[in-house]
C-alpha cells in the first residue's frame, strides 16, 4: 500500500456524499450545490461531520437540523446575531458510516467578515436512534439541554472573499451512554478537528477483521482519534490529526494489544504504519474483564468513563480500552482486556515495523492502572488491578466535582 490509498478512499467517500445530497435535494447549501456568493465584506463558512467508531452498536443515528454561529460567545438562543446553516429537511446520519476520514458536508453560508466565538450543532430531539449490536433500532433519549444546540469550543475568523472549512468530530462511542436497563441516552461529545485530511494510515491482517478491531491515536494516554478498519480490506486511516507525535494502539478481541510509539504526523500526507503485503497482526491471547460501579454526585448529569491503562518501560502510557458507566446505576464493564503481554514497536519509516513482547509493561502483564473520569469530576485511579488469573469485578470509584 502507498501513502495515497486513504486519499482515494476519501475522494470516493466525498463523491458518494455529494451524489446522495444532490439526490435528496441537499439542504442548507450542502455539498452538490453551488457555494454562496461572497462580497467585498463577506466570506463563507462550510461545515462537515466525521466520526469515531461506536462501542457496541451497529448504528448510531443522529438527525441534524442546523448549524448555528454567532460572533458573541454569550449570545442566547433568541438573541440577535445568529446565522444558521439549515438542513431542510433535517438529515438522519448514521455516524458509523463516517469513519476512516469520510466526511458528510452539512452545508455552507455567507458570513460577514470578522471573528466568531460561538458554534452550535442542533439536532432534532425526537429523531435520534441507536441499533445495539445484533439488536433492533430504538430511541436515543436526547436531554432538553442539548436541544438548543450542542455548544462547540471553537473560535474562528472569516476573511472577506475567503472560505473557512470546519470539521466536526462526533464521538459516537462517548456520546451514547446507558441509562438503566434497555435505555440509551445521548450525551454529545463533539469537537472541532483540523480540516486537513492528514494523519496515520495502515492495514491490519485479514485474520483480525472478525474480532472487533479498533485503532486509536493517543497522546499521554488520552485517545485523540480512533477508527475501525475497512471490513474487507483491513485498511484504516486516523484522519484530521494536528501535527505532532502520537502513540497508536491496536486492539482486537481474543488477542494481545499492539502499540506503536512516537508516530509523527506532518502538515501534509499521512504516516504509513503497514502495507497490504505486510499488515499489522496481533497474536492470539487470553483476555479478561474489569467491572465495578462509579458513584456520582446526587442529580449528576454528566457521564463517567473508566479506562484501563498500561505504561511501557522507556515508552508511553496508553489506554488499552475504556467503557462508559451507566448514568443511572454507575455500573461499567471493560471487557476483552488482554492478559498476555502487549506487542510494542517504536515508529520507523522503514517497514515492516518490528514488534516485541513488552514483558516489563507497568503495572505488569495482565495488570492495569484503572482511572475513572468525566467532565466536571476529579479523576480517581487505582494503580494496580490484576486480571492475570481472574476477572476483577469490584473495582469501584466515587467521583466528586
């Protein structure tokens, strides 16, 4: 595989999106329609949507009705100064179709030149659904607090005669949390990511593709981006990354984890980790689980997430897997955690990469540092949770602001 495989995939994905929007009539000046005219005092804002993979779902459908922008960071819903990109009719989008760098253009609008401090993504409150793996489509409860729009942290400038492109990364995995038995709650986690389609690409072995493979790019143990490989070819692309170094973590059920340390991302192109001729592979290995309860403050509205982490000697700390806690009961399970030693390689431009078993990983092989965290809560950690001989089922946390 060469460095351009993901560009071809992106072009194909963009062409499909454009064709779909033309067939549907677009809406809000979306892809497939002429861009809005600019004047000596106006520019253009264009907004697109992408996604990270979801955990335990065959589909996560959100229905987008509009994108709103205002120069004032404190403007309320009914205050003056809003400019809307309206999708008419509102468009139902399966976020799981937007992995590996695929974008869905929401639309564009002319804007007076100037500085903008508030951006909101507005969803139809009654038309969001999920399909649990192997299950049927059911409603995704949308709290009233999100119905005026998901507030995004991003300030930007619009120059006269120029177009600003924004890409919204809607993290389906962290955005859907359980709320008691059989209920799913939408707690949107959306961030604005770089528009350049640069990042980290590669291929995983065909033998892994039936084992729920996930590939993530991390910094200091924090997941910055994640994706799942193409189900047929094994190709993956961690797209829209800022320049810098990342640790890439590959997991698959029933296998050891794989980690590539210090993978550089430049301002153009992509960094290739493997090719079709020599794909990334993971040895089979035993797995276990960590489970427990996260107790939240009374009347808590923010979700909590529990991460299982390991640190490599003279290498990075990475999150191997994480799970959300049920927002009603606090229960969580991190399943299919490797018990065998992870495989580690330091990035090299010379392929294939050489992986070795990291037998000195901390806190130990089959052992994890477990952290519970969430927006507005102080992070708590248990430094050593051992699943090398049995599952750990009582790993409990109490979080406070």
